[in-house]
C-alpha cells in the first residue's frame, strides 16, 4: 500500500521534531489521513505544502487516505474512525464529502456545552474510554471539526514477569521502577543496526494478533529522533539489523551483551529481555510546530484555503493530537485522537496582521507499534519516565495513572 512508507516517513520526521528530552507518544497514522483530506480540499500554497508533506499529489491524497483507513479497519486489534462535524451554516462541497466514510458527518449546534459533550463522547467511545476529551477548543465560532481516532491492543505471545527494576538515566534516575523480565529462545527477535549517529539495539516483542512492539535503544549520545528514525529505516529495509544469532561475544550493542554461560541442563540459546512498564499520555499542538506537517500556510489565520471543502470562509484554527500508550507484563495498548478545527472567518474581520508566538529498557528508549504484515507504524514514542514500582499485582493502570507529558 502506497501510504505505508509515507506514514512511516512522517513518523520519523515527527520524532525528529520532538524535544530531545522528555517522554512522548504520538501517532502519525492518525494524523496522515486527516492531512490528506485537508489537502484534497485545499488550494494554492496550502495544497502544495500538504502534498509535499504527504508525499502524494493532492488530487490523490483522499484516495490514499481511504486506502489507509480501510487497512486499519481490517487489522485485528485495531479500531479506527474518522468523524466530521460542521455548523449548519457551512455548506460542504459534494465531491469532497463523497470521499468521506459513510456516516462520518455530524452537526455542530452552536451550543459549546452540547457540542463538547457530543465530541468528547465520540472520542471516549472510539478509544475505549482512555481518551475522554476531543482535543479542540470548541466555542460558538467553531464551524468545522475533522478528527480521527484509533485504539490498538495486543497481548504478548510470551508474557513478562514483574520485578523491581532500577532506572538509570532520564527521569527519575536511580529510582525503583516496575521492571519486566522474560526469557525466550527467539534470537532473531534481537538485532543491532549501525545507523546515522550510532548503533541501535532493536528487540521485537510479538503480539498474539499480528501487532508487534519494537523496543529501540540507541547509544547515549543519540537523540530520540535518531533512534526512532533508525527503527523506521529497519522496518523499511533501508537499515539491516544483525540478528542475535550472528552477534559476536561481548558488548554487541547498546544495552546488549552476548556471553557463554554454564547451565545445569542442556538448553538452547536464549534471549533474556529486561525492560520496564510504562504508561504515557501526551498532548501535541501540531499547529504550533507546523513545518514538518505541511501546515505553515494553512494555519496563518487567513480564510479561504480550503474551497474544495466549502465555499464558506473557513480558517484552520488548530490541529491537536492526544495519544496514550501502556506497556505492561501482559501486552500493549495505545490510543490516539487527532482533530483539526476551523472557524468561520470573513476576510473583512482581519484588517491587520500581527505576530503570534506560541510557547508551548533501563534508560530512555523509543518504541514503535507496528502492524506486522504491512510494516505500518501505528504508534511511536520515547520513554524517559517509567511506571513506579508497586507491590500490587501487575495489571493495567487505572484511568489517570498515566504519566502526563505535554509536547
């Protein structure tokens, strides 16, 4: 599918744009189709910038987005949806709406409280309750909201056991954390690649439903963006990881040592994986860093960039994403809600221009949640703050246990 390498490329660029420190979780698979539908209805420079970011011509973007959404609907363990809500005063262009999924279109009533309740309920329903708020402002000026939502879950083929771990580096350093440990005989699940900036150790944790999580540990001097980009290049075949069975004795890669060990009884070669539990919630103001996403002109505050969506003077006010990820002894869960909000804005209402400044394993590592068959990266992230150690049984965190991280 043509969209898969393009979405994975956006994953790598998003990782490179993220802060060098601090945990993060994000879903380019949730943002890419939203940008594609915007590109389909855009004109001028906005259309060009979005097409460059997407990697497909704007007149093919909506079709590629529909292919991607269709793939996500067929992937076991993944639920996805696209929703559109418009004010009654906004008349949509039929060719554009014809490309949306059936039943996707709802109404903004103009009552901020009622609209907030309806959109929040949609986000909660589509993410199994893990994200209970649509990431938009929503007021009487809100004229259009375009959103995607996704939820993925997988259980490990070989679960971990829990133990006390110690976190070295990142935040907090030296603290007792919820450690995870397991031993397998799959040496091919471990590999080391030589990437730009240094070596990266990759460990693939297989899920029961065709979804895997790739843990990525780079050399300490490497940035999160370099490590996650290396993971994307390994997936795409542009980097080759030497598998565990071919690694030399001694220190073979970051956090990886190969040694001969005496045992009581005959045993095959094995991999002992020590990791940590983590639970992340992250909010992204995509429009505050518009260049990597092709939104520099789209969010300039001017109306009329999207005549293919509507002849109404719509101005794109915001693009936000809320994403979560939980990695535990039993499996992996991740959700994302991505929303673009536009307002009705007549050109006469903006006689002046102004400048707007918007401020917004056992050490830090990255992760990619991947659909095994297609190689599509569904969720990616960087962990600097694992879950704290507790004596209770390992289970899924209660709602609200996640460590909040704002990007």
